[in-house]
């Protein structure tokens, strides 16, 4: 019974250690160590510096070395848990889900996003309303660029976010729904215009 218990615990522990070794926490500590080495030694001397800094470990008893390794693993596990706990809140902040005290700033940025969308949409409609033969290569390239930018902003105002990441996420989530109406509201002959735009892109039309 105890053997099975220890086997189960060791298996769970090894899974946690493996997950920690593959987590961003290890990348963080590795980058921090490389930054410290870069600040104190030349890159060619990194390995010799590491050996010099860790030479004292070889003189310690095996049990003490094991405790140090376990302590480092514990720090890595705690760091991994800390990073995992911060991923979702950080992502939501970057997407624009901000607390109520930041409401005025959020509304200000949303206003800028809306004005930018309206300005791009007006230019998009102006270009798409003209026959493709009336557009030069620069205007066709501009049409491609504006179309790409508009697809990064949700069509519905209530779906827009104050940050670029939030708008891209919302636009991607809505790409199979209301966002498609951006192409549906094109005037007659838009399919032919789309073909001309694609041809201009393949031909290497200049873009801003």
C-alpha cells in the first residue's frame, strides 16, 4: 500500500517538475541568468564563469547537494505557479478589460478607435465605389491595406476594445458572424474589384 502511495506521489511530482521545466518560468530564469552573465563576463567566458561560480558545490556532501537541487526545483515550481496565475489577468488587461477607475481612459481610447474605423471605412467605401480600372496601383495597394486594417477592428461598436490586441481578438472571434458584413456591403461589381486588388497585390503594388 505504501509502495503504491509513494509511486503515485513520485509520478505526480515528476509531472509537476516536467511541467515546470517546460514552463515560461524556466525561460525567465534562464534569460535572467544570461543577462547577469552578459553584464559581468564576455560571452566566450560564460561556461568557465559558471564552473567557477558552482565549484563550491562539488565540495558539499551529496545530501546537501540534493537539498540545494530540490530547493531550486521548488523555486522553479513556485515561479511557474506564479506566472500561470498572472497569465489570464495580464492578457485581459492587454485586451482592454480594465477596472472601473480606468473607465475615462477606456472611453477616450474607444473614441479614438471608432473615429479611426469610421475614417478608414469612409475611404474604403470611396475606393470600392469606383470601377477597378479607375484605380491606379497605389490606390489598389491602399485598398488592400485599409481592408486589412478594418478586419482588425470589430464592425459592431459594442464589440470594440481600447487596445489593438483586444480588437484583434474580438474581430477574430466575430469573423464568422457580423464581421463578414464588411464585404457584404460592397457595391455592385465588388467581386471584380476584389480580383483586381488581389492581382495588384501579387504584382507587388507599393504600400505605405
